[in-house]
C-alpha cells in the first residue's frame, strides 16, 4: 500500500483564492486543515507506522519525501515541527493509536543554499519564516530526543551538487551521541540570520 | 559520525526539478544592504558587491535596473540583516 501523505503546502492549494505569491497568508488555515486530516487518518487507517518529516523551510523535506518515501507503508506528515506543542500533540496522537513513530529530520549542509531556494521558489513567505523554522525546528528536535525515546530519529543531510539536490544519512553510534550532535547544531534566530546574509 | 549517501528511489522527479529551478531563480536575486561606504548592490550568488553607492536610493535604483533586465527581484536589507522590503521586477 502506498504512503498516505499529509502536507500543509498541499492543503494551501485547496483553499479558494490561494496564490503562491501570498502563500504565507494561507499558512494558518492550511496547517489547521492538515492537523485535522492527520487526526482523522491516524485514528481510522490501518497503517501501523507514522513518519514525521521536519526541518527548516526549503531544506528539502518534500523533495526527500518524493524521492525516497512514496513506497513506504506509512502515514507521512510533511511539516517543519517549529513548535514543541504541535510536535508533541502529533506524537501523542500516534502513540494513542499504537503507531510506530519515525522522525526524519532534514538538515541542509549549507543553510545559505536553502535560503537561496527559499527566496527563489514560487511559494512566497516572509523571510522571518525561514529564520524561525530553521531555529525552532532544531530546538523541537532536541526536545523530542529528550522526551520521546520511542521515536526513531533519522538525521538526513541535504546537499546540492551538479545542479541536483541529494541526501546523506547522518549516522551516529547511539542516542547519546545523537543528542550531543543535535545540541551542537542549535542556533537562535539571529545566528541563522548571520549565516544567510 | 559517518554519512551514508542515499541512492534515490525515485530520481528526477518534479519536486527535485522544482528545487533546482528555485535555486537558479534565487541566485539571480539582487540584494541591497548596508556597506561601510554606504549601500551595496550584490547578486545573491556573487561573492562581492557589484556596486556601492553613498545613498540607499541610488543603490535601489541600480539593483532595480539589473533586476528588470534579468526578470528577478530586489531584496532590501536592514542593518540587522533582516529583509525590510522586497521589490518584484517581472519575476517569474
């Protein structure tokens, strides 16, 4: 059975009057629609697995999904996980319905490249969205590793070579070394701004 | 820590192509930002500013001229490094 994909960006396109130039104005509504869809599917479907995708804007999450995950027998939620509250609610829902939970977290090797893609894509958002999602998704990841030991976390590095987006899995010996690595890549918003200017 | 290359299961899909297009479009964007000698104009993908002007208006005018010719846009930055204004110049 192919994966069921729940994507906030896909829901934007279903809202009347949507235009990519004003994508930011449709985000709250589309996120709510995606949350409702997730609640329904996680409760009703027979899938035993949920894969959450997370990471900052334009880090390559959706591209990763369509390159590697379409054949997975799972519910896939394409998000950023910019808040611990939102992430926690979804993980708890998956736990409530006895789903195995994975988090695939996408980290761009070059945050400036991700910012260039963010600015160049058709869906336009305020630049604050970029800084916030790249900063807060990393702190959410740290929070998840500390609070949800049952969540299987995969760290995926995106990189851009010969005009193509590619991926590597970052492999660490154990959860403790993963925790240390995640701590080392925490940045506040001002640090993200400095990295892309 | 080791890094393992992931072989694409679905290579050359439209999402990967769109990402490459976004990067190409993004690389052409002109930036106007504070410089020690005034205000600089720089293409995002360039290492150095193409022009530096004493006043901000002249820098914006130059960046807009380049952006019009290249069908891209201009980003004007504050001193804190955040974008204060975005000017579309027939960008597609």
